[in-house]
């Protein structure tokens, strides 16, 4: 079969265009695949207690489950004014700005320079001498437009954009993680103020009880029924109970100042309105915790770790692209003249266009070392992702376990408190009737004081454990402003 020469030319041109199209679409380096989860990561939570938690999905604004308007107000203020959150927002804005800068590499790089200078230089002097003129001071005006465009043959630019985009997403996840912490710590500080208010109320009630009994002991001593030792011992118990109150008040003020810092307030504008709360926030329903797979989707730290793996994988491609030539198309247009009006004339005009190539060859030890470094960074990022998954599961299981144990402890303490109160009432009646010694009454007083304080401490631990559960579940980061 004989082919016409013209048809062969068209075939060659088509083949060349096909090859160039394939070449321009080439992107070296590994293709990113989301990392696989560890075995058992998607299994149901093992520490879920049916009497305390439910498998329903937790709400994002979990603090509203407490039905506390002041707590809701503090959370809203914290999301607006918290300084750590402002830092995270600024870091996210910086990452997004970097991404926009990297994206600009897809387009030609242009630079316009214009200026004038008066004086002498060796080149001008040589030109004048060749023309038979003496060197002289002259004006030199120039105006040039430089244009360069990198032909992204091997995906250097595309991989750089991919890495920067993943960095921006990782910073967004980091911001979301800060939101979770701000929500939890704000609720924790407010709950501590309330819980310490309850502890102070319990301590003051105990002080009233032991003070009344001490007065009775003094009266009985004056009547000849008790010894001075009984009086001193009863008054000593009063002093012990009174001494427990100032540290609680100090801790409460410290919690108020902690809340102020979380709200972005100075101590002079501390939220003193929180001091009116004397009972920890209370849940009226079971805690909704969801399941394992939803937990992993909710946690921003896992999303952040996954995006870091994506960025590190893309940077392997960037480093790999440096093993190949980088081709650019460059050009310039402008003029150079000794007088400003001549800049636009044909004699003063300067222009040029052409390709350029940069290639670290044949010595590629440096680029290959950078590829190995990028691969090692990708391995580290992958290990960081696995660690984030394990940490999320661990924190959730630990918080659920602690919360369940504290619920059981609180129930046992409530039973003990009921028995201690009954024992004290009986002892008080029998003491007044003369059928019980002062030592027996003092022992029941001490038992009641101790168990009352333990119940108040358990209420504190209970609400803090609840907040730890909500924090571990990863709620509270969605942007609703």
C-alpha cells in the first residue's frame, strides 16, 4: 500500500500532538489513597453503659443538653472572643493565602520594570568611544515587561497545589479541634464554679450543724453534764470545718478567672454572674454517644492527621518531579534609550522569547535525597494518623469508663449519705436524752460531714466526666457564626 507523503506528514503531526498531550498530563509521584483504619477501629464502643449512655448520635451543641441559659451564653461568647480560637483562625487564613499563592504558579509570572538613571557606565562609554565620541554623563531609560511560564510537564506545580490544599484543610481541622477544646474548657470552668459553690454550701451547712452541737456541749458542760475535754473536742471540730471553707472560695475565684480568660475577658471584667450558680449543670437524659465509625468521622484531629498524610504524599510527588527537567517559556518586551521619548521607537525596542530548561543532571544525589526525605515524612504522617485514631478511641473509652464508675460511686455515696443522716438524727436525739455519750455524737457528726463533702466532690467529678465524654466525642466545632 502506497501512502501519499502529505498523509504521512499529518500522521506524524497527530502522533507528536498525542505524545505532547500525554507528556503534559504526566504527574509523577505516588497517587494518594486515604489511609486504612486500624483493625477494630470501627467496632462499637466497648465501654458504653446502657443505664448511662445511648447509641444515638450526639448533638453538635452538646452543652444545650444541660438547659442552662448562662452556660449557652458563655459558650457563644467564647466562640467569638477566645484568643486561642483567634490564633487558629489566623493560622487558617495564612494557610489559605499560601494556597492562593501556590495556585498562581499555574499562570504566567509577569514583572514590569521601568526606571531612569543618570551617570556613566563602562558599556555606554565603550559605545561612545567606538562612535568617535568622548565618554560623557548620560541618561539611560528602560522599561521592560518580563514574562515566564513553567510548563508543568511532570506535575511539580500540580503536586505543590495539592500539598498546599491539604495543608489548608489540615489547618481548618486544627481550628475545629481548638473549637472543641474551647467548648469543653469553657463548660468545665463554669461547671467547676457551680460545683465549688455546692461544696461551699455543704461546708457551711456542716459548720452550722457542728456549731449548734458545740453550743449544746458547752451548755451541758455549764450544767455539769459534760467535761471540758468534750467541749474542747467539739470546738475543735468546728474549727476544722471552718478551715475547709476559705480554700474552696479561693478555688472558686480561680475558676472564675479561668472562665474569664476563656471568654477573652480581663480579671477586671470577670463573669461574676457565674457565682450565683451553686449546683453543677445536670443532665436529665442519657448521654448520646453514637458509635465508633461516627466518632472517627466527627473528630477533627483525625481529619487533620489524614490531611497531613495527603500533604506529605503530594510532597513526595513534588520532590520526584525535581528529578526531571523543568521547562519554562520566557519572554521580554520593552525599550532602552538615552531619552525618554525614544523608548517607544523601533530603534530602542527590545524583545525576546524562547524556552529554558533547568535540570539537576547528571548529579541527582541531592534531588533523590529529598525524595527519600519526603517519603520518610509521609511515613511519619501515616504513623501520626494511626496514632490519632488510637488516641481518639482511647480517650473516648477512658472517659466513658470514668463516667460510668463515677455514676456508680455517686449512687453509693447517696446511700451512705442517707444512712449517715439517719444515724446523726438518732444520735442527736439520744444525746439530748442523755442516752449517748458526747464521743458517739462527735463520731456521727464527723461521718455525716465527711459523706456530705464526698457527695459534693462526686457531683463535681460527675459533671467534669460528662464534659470529658462530650469532648472525646468531638462535638462543638461546626461553624454557625
